[in-house]
């Protein structure tokens, strides 16, 4: 149990376009989900906390108008990278905090974004 | 506020020898602590977690870690390394023993296993 999926797993887009990444909790409900970013050979950095039915909470230095987060249901959060540029290329990982188990986040497999 | 320091960015061991990955933490509260493994271009897999129960925590694939409050440490060990253990390992601290709402990741330790 407690599986989190991400789609797509890998995406290439042209500079200036927008890309949407989906994060789904497959077998549990999650009021709270998280979006992380990981640069090559570096650790994960929390970008934002996604709350179902309310606005996301962004970490300092993360542009909320560039990284749009929508958490429309208890099993789905989306991250849209708007007007992508090459410096947005990265590995994006989501996680979900089950409503029934608040002491462990479950991580998705990640999405590799390459902006050309 | 909480923080975590992984003392080694790279560790290299021979197959069949013990593994020790070091982690120190800082937390204002009794923390939850986790070790995750990440294989290249893959997501995170939970190895084990400490949430204020037994101080010696056993995880998957033969890994274990001991919570030492006096030393603020949570080192990861394995008696005998496997080639398949080669990966990046992250020590993670949560905001409290019963909550993982706020996780802070260590910088990671790259484990190399030599034949």
C-alpha cells in the first residue's frame, strides 16, 4: 500500500512553454502533498506544500507564479511549470502525507524535466 | 528549527564488508528520523524510520540504525555490503516524533561498492 505515482516520468519541452506534472496517491487520501526539486548530485529541496482545497505554501525563494500548484482532490496534486526556461530543468519529486498516517511521507518516482 | 548533517559525501567499501553512513541531527523537539535510498534517476525508497519507539531500528535489505540522543546521531549500518547497495543515501529529520509534515534532508552520501 501507500503508493504515489507521478506522470510523466520524463518530459522535454521548448523554452517558453508550460509543463504540467501530476502526482497521485493511488491507495490513500492525502490532504497534504509536497513538491521537491533535486538538482544533479544534490539533495532534495522543498519547493512547496500543497493543501487540498486551499492555496499552496511556497518556500522562500520559490516563485509561486512560475510554479503553479493545484491540489483539487484528496488524491491529486499538480505542478505546472509556466514559461519554462533551461534553468528549470531538474528532477521534480512529489510526496504525500496520508491523512491516516501523519508520521511518514510517501514519495513518487520523480519527473525529469528538460527544457531546451 | 531542525537540521541534519551527513558527515561523508562519499563512502567506498568492498563487497562483503560493513557499511557505516554517518548522520548527525539537530532538533528543538524529539524528532522523527529517516533514512532513504535513491538509485540513479529513481525516486526515494524508505530504508527505515525512527519515531520514538525502540532506539535500534531495523530496516529493509539488512540495514539498521541506532538513535543516540546523547550524541544526536542516527548512523546507518549494514554488516555486509552488496553490489546492489551502491546508491545515494539521505538522512532526513522530521519536525517531531509523531509528524512528518516538515522534512529536512541531509546533503546525501554516495555509497560505492567495489567488487
